[in-house]
C-alpha cells in the first residue's frame, strides 16, 4: 500500500497514512479536528549510486556494470578451474 501525505489547511499539521488506492478516506486533524487535504508529492525513485561492491572487489557504477563485472569475474574463475561458464542474465 502506498503512503499518502496529508496537511491540515487550518493549522498546518502534517501526517502520513498507509492507504489502499481504492480507499478514499479523508482523515481529521488530531489538533483541530478539521478535514485534512492530500499533499501531492513526487514519487520516491531509487537512484543507483556508484559504490564499492565488497563481494566483487571493485567500484560498480550501475546495475548493468555490476552484471558485466560479475560475468567477467565468473569467466576468470571458470578459466582457472577449467569448467564452462555458468552465468545467466537475470
């Protein structure tokens, strides 16, 4: 269920509620008992940040880069072991 933000037009109190998309509930302000209004905010978007991946031992710039590094590391491993490549794209 998404989180919706509400603000009171009278006193400015803000609150957040977990609500179903199908529910149309207008909460009352806990301070002044006035009907609150929905505050529209942009959706939360997760951005992949460049970071050091401890398991791979190097910096990863994106998910695609991480898969390339994983494929390369696996190829290097199986070249040492002498087996076929087992990596599959997700």
